[in-house]
């Protein structure tokens, strides 16, 4: 009996003890306060209600971020606050730990509360976009100036020299980010920003080179003048000389990378847009007529002369419909917008620079690049056949019987072959046939009293045929 009574007492005692422990755990785990002694970034949060602490932390963070930050460089100051420049505090880790205090069973909640970390570091994050708006590229240009590209200079002696680039200072944003994160407050200030002195940060700078440097220019491989070719103006009109100069200025300075193709039509578009063309004779159907842009083919033809003497590859080229005075037959290159173009390819292993200058006496084309100095080219042409002009008769009843009148003298046509000979160390190689060109004959027109076929007025292109304007861009 006594044993049973003792056992009952022990059982009741254990139940009471377990109930006491459970009650204590329940009270401990169910507390709505943060454990005593806890701080976040030096800010005491122990014993604060979990429902209120985040709001207090947000306010303390806002107050702290109102501290003034001064960026300095060369006597210039840019002022703002931590908040202005994009600094924020993150409480996510602490927020997650608070949430964990209310999750899980009684034992898990009590355990998390017991082991709740006492000292929490303040986590700052920086988003640079706001500061980059204040210290923008325009601000940097006003403060530090702009970088200047290096230039390649070609003297009157055709020697190549270089004008060095000028670097410029720019903000080192990576280093600035490190400086900001180092200086940002690691503790929250409950007294607000008024109790904090301004923080001064010297802007870290780095040298920035322009896109074009002496090294980048030298890497293009342009080492010397490889060819020069010129043509004269003879008795060109003022308008024609202007047109040649406009086209030459559009071509001058053209830079071709290895494999690039030069397109004369694009140069003419640039010349028309930037310099304009004047009235000068153009070629239509093998004869000169008034027009605009006359003379532009002297540039394409002179450039063609330089290109074939440099051994470069021709992509597209056609001779004029009648011989020109400034070049031998077979060595010209005509142009008609939309129909006939002049194109060549830089077949060297280096960049190619075109110089095109007019002088009082004519046009000079120079090509600069890099080509073996033991190789040169010569050009020669030969007339392989002539084409006699046909005779066409028209009626003129006012002429005496048996008499005639020459209205237009005929012009002989030619078939011409152009050859290029390559010399290696002065030894001629087998000549290469470059082109076989035909310059059509122009018929003679003779008036007689009565002709079987009356030509009437000189025929022009039919309305179904395109109007091909050579050596110019338009007619009135």
C-alpha cells in the first residue's frame, strides 16, 4: 500500500514538474520581445517588441543615411547624403531571424530564442545609378575635359609622323564603390544625422585614353607612300575644277582596312552633300552636253591610275564612252550614278590611306600603306583595232543638187588593251592583261539635197532606255 502511494506521489510530482517546464517553455518561447542585450549595428534592440523593432530600425537607418557626404576633387566639392548617392541598409537577415522566433514547435521556438545572436552587423548596399546621374559623363567633361585622339600627320615630304593622343582623367567607379562602402556608417544613430559630421571622400581617378592612340595608328601598318599618280586640268572651266576638288575632298583621308572595298559612289554622295557640284559639261551618248558635276570622273580615273600601279585588285570599272584628254586610252574609269561605279579592294595586309589633293595645275592621288619595296608595276596600252565612223545622211532641200554639208564630223573608235607588268627586284614578270576596252565610233552626219533616210534631229536615248550621265550627276 505504501509503495503504491509513493509511486502515485512520484507520478504526480513528475506531472507537475513537466507542466511547470512546459509552462516556462511556453512563456519563454511566446515572448513578444527581442532577447535582452541584442544590438544591430550598435543600435540596442533588446527587449523591444518584435512588432515594433523593424519600424524603429527603418527610422534609425533613415536618420543615419541623412549624414552629409562630400566628394572632393581638385578644389571642387559635390555634396549629398548617403541616401542621395544610393546607399541603403538591409535588415533582411535580421528580419528572417525575427520571423523564425514564431515558427516551428514549442521546442524549436524556445531553442531559436535561446540561441538568438546578440550582435548583428549592419548590412549596407550601394546602387551607383543615382550618383552616376550627379557625376555624369557631362560633369566629367566639364571637370576634367575631353581626351584627344592621336593624329597621323603626313608632311610635304610624304613622311609619316604622329601627334600623340591626350589622355583625360575619369572617375574610377570601382575604387569609388570601395571607398563608399568603407566610409558608410557601420552603426545606426538614434540621435539623427545632426549629430554626425560630414564625411569627405576624395574621388578616385584614373587615366582614360581616347579611342585613337599612336599605338592603334601604328598597328594599322601604314609606313610609307607606296604610289603617287597625277593628272592635269588642261583648259578646265572653273565649274569643272570645283567639281574635281569636291570629289577629291570627299575621297581624301579615306582609310581602308585589309580586304575593304572602296566605293566611289559613296564618295560622290558625300561630295554632293558636303561640298556641292557646279555646272560643267557631262557625257551623254558619247558626246558632251551641259550638265552638273562635270569632271568628277577625273578623280575616279586618277585614283584608278594609282590603284593599278599599286597592284591592287579592281572590283568594278568601266571606260568612258569616248576618250578623255587627261589620260591614255584604256586607263580611265568613268562613273554614272546608279549605273556605272568604280570600286577596288585593298588587297594588301595593312591599312590603306588615300590622299587626294588638287593643285592649280591638276589632281594628285597618293596611296599610303605598306608594300614590298622591291616590287613595282608599270602600265602600258596598245590599240588593237580602230572602228571607222559610219556615215549617216539627212535631207536639206535648200542645198544645190549634188552638193553636201557636213553637220558633224565622225570620230574614230578604238579597241584598246591595257597591260600591267610586275617588276620584282627590277626583273619584269609576264605582263597581265587588265582590260580590253571599246571606245565606240561616232557617226558622221552629212546633209544632202535628198536623202533616202532622213535622220531629222540628232537622236538621243529612247524613253525606254535609261539616261546614263557619265562624268557628272545631272543635266538641266
